[in-house]
């Protein structure tokens, strides 16, 4: 290395380290005093909340495919009265569908029965008997809406705030803003139960343009939970530690020379993987859980007939296990857990499909809420449930469908629910019209949901930013407001 190279390398190192530490704070302070920097200076990774948080951890149940809101959470007697009738042409002019043929489409009522439960008197479908016992802790948002009507862009929008690949997910933003509570487990974990696959794939838990250290770690349902976690045969822990040290020494030398943040992410990943070799087996060992707990979650339930349904044998048990693992993860400091369940995409056979999915998910999700509450963890653990959009009040009359038994994708009004994490339960936010078509009261967009979730963690969505390609990005882009009824 020439003297000039040495000077340039040291200069790069100075600016790369000061830009992420005290140096940036000092410079920002001076610029602000001179009026050259706005109040909302870019966030410094892991610098903590902007104000007192109410939540510490989040468990997000992502119901891939789009659950039907009027069959689960949003009863519509008027829709049943109008069953078989067409909608006015004026309401359908600018509407896009995935498969429905507008000219012959007809409204389709719901065969589900709804009753009121809890002290709050919440309407819930007969398909969710276990969840009915938890409604006083749940806030139902019946006025969700989005601007995406197909699965891939809809899921990316709901998970990242953008309909395009390459953006960080909500879990990545939270771990970027707050850091990790656990030294031996990832800050962000994704677990999947896939009947047909997930359209977004790894983009559904990716860090996007954030450093890769903020990506979610995928825990598998079978075999080793994380690929390449166990030592190869014949390699001892001490030998593995020496190998890791040698690799990281080389990575640090390279980082000192070029200062690329992804090298630092690689070092952290190797170190975390080594610590996980002892922490992960303890996490996954359920032998210390009581029989009552295992039964409550339904780990040993009799599997329902999965003939013709996605998932197959063992699907019920694996989802129940993931729910229990989610509780064990947040107990051990994992910041964000996403549990995916696919698929709720009921273009046909809606009744049997919903019954099947609810049979898989209702008991373990309700058990998780009760378990968190009994352990005093619900106050600080935010639980979110929902998909990328809802389903149409119109029956799907797709070409070549002999009978109409399902519903199409619907972004204009649907339901998600939240519990714990400081969210007041036993309430309904917003409403859709009398047939469940549009969100009409207290409308909540995807960006509003993200802004509200970040708020519960003490993060201002307008200040949680990351500079990329010359612009300060945030998960809510240039939109979004906090839904006050969900925060106080």
C-alpha cells in the first residue's frame, strides 16, 4: 500500500465510523443550530425509540391470500338480503378485478352466523370459536384499504409499504430502529406454513436496501430450523470457533480497507450463527412446556382431512408449534416474529376453505393471546393478524367456473386486528358500507397501519429514515398517520 493509499483508507475509515456514531450526532447538532438541517434528521441505526414505547416485541400473523372479511369479522345482513342481485354499473366502472366478469357478476351473501361476544359485544363468525374468548383484548380495524389488488404487489405493500421488491419489511425497519434484545437469537424471525408458496418469497422478510443484518431469519418447519446451523460431522465447537475467528479476521481486514457496510453485516451474521448453535436447540426444545400448554395450542390435535386442500398432513401441528415458538422467541428477546399461513385465496369453495384455514389457526392463535396475557407479556407484545386485502361481496364468476362458490381479491375495504402492545382492546375501528364493499368510516390505509405500529414501539414514522440513492426513505413513504384509537 502506498502512503497515499494509506491516507485515503484512513480517511474512508474515519468518515464511515463517524457517520454511524457520535461524529454524525455532533455534526447534525451543529448543522441544526445553523438552520441547515431539518428537525427530522436521519435516524442512526439502533439509536432507540423517539419517545416512550408501549410495545417491545411484535408477532405478526400474515394470512397470505386475503381472508374474507364479511365471512369472519364484518357481518353484512344487507348483503344477504341482496344475494344474487347485480351491483349498479356506476359502482363498477373504475373497478379492477383479478378474475370477475363485471357484466354478469352478482352479489353473494354469507352463510356464516355471527354472535356477539365478550364484555364489548364483538361480532365474530362461527368459524372462530376460540378467538371469541379473546375479543376484549382485540381491536378490529374494519376499514382497512390498500391500492393493490393482486397478491405479489399486495403482500409487498402490506409487508414493506411498497408494491415493488427491494424495500425493507416492517420487521427490518423495527430492528433497524431499535436494535436487538437478544445476543444469541436473531432480532427478526420468519416462520412459514405454505400451502402453495409465498409469491414474494424471501422479499417477504428481506431488509431490502437496509443492511442485510436487518433481514429476517427464516426458521424452517422440518429438519434443522436454520440451514447450515449445525457443525459438519467431525467438526468440534472449538474448531468451528477457530474457523469463524479466522474468517472474521479476514473480513475485518477487508472492512478496514473498503469500509463497505455489508462486510460488517457478514461478520455479525457469522458471529450470530455461532451463538445460535447453542441457543436455537434450547428454543426449539418444548419438553419443558406443560401438557396443558401443548394441548391449549393444539400441537397434538387430530389433523383434519386435507384432501384437495393446500398444506397436507401435519399442517395443523406445524402451525400450532410455530405459534408456541413465537411466544418462546419473544420471551428470549426476539424483536419481531412473522408467522405466515398460506393460503386464504378462496376463489372457489369458500365455505370449506375458510373452515379448513380457521380450523388450523383459530385455536393456536387464541392460545397465544391467552398465554401472553397469563404470563404478563401481552402488554408489551403487539399481535397483528390479517392478509394483504379482503374478498369481494360479489361471487367470483370466472370464465369456465361452472358454479360460483368463491370471492375475488378486494382492496377497497377489509379487516385486520391488533391486540396487546398498548393497543386498547374490545373496540372496532371504522366500518365498511352495508355490503362490505368500501371502507367508509375512519379509513385506515396500509401506511397508517405501519405508522401506528411504529408508534407503539416509540418510533415516529416520519423520523425513522434511511438514506439510499440520495434520498431519505421511510416505510410510509410520504403518507401515513397514526390511528389515535389504536394508541390510547
